[in-house]
């Protein structure tokens, strides 16, 4: 399989990070911080039937922290 040049890989990675960090209209489930390989990530967990589904919100960046704060404010709003 042919490998893409590093600048293209970096651009794709940055685009995916921005896509994942965009503010959602709502984040279903419980929002929590987890650690993987020494790095912090934010996820939401919710129960669907008899299983728990985990969705990654993103790595701990200012954009993702803003998303988490907005989602928490949305949940606590009357």
C-alpha cells in the first residue's frame, strides 16, 4: 500500500481533530475524562439496552474543553 507524504498526513490529522472538536448540539450520556497512554481524553457514555456505548468527544484541548463545558451547561440549564 502506498503511503501518503507526511504533510498530507498532518493536514488530515488536523482536519479530523477539528471535526471531532466541533461543538455538538448536545452530548448524550454522562461526560467523563479518561486517560489513555498518559493523555487525557473526554468521552460520553450512555446505556442503550443492556450495553454501555462510549463515544469519544476528543483529546484534552481548549476546543474540546469548551465543548465539554457547553454540553455540561446545556445539561444543567432548566
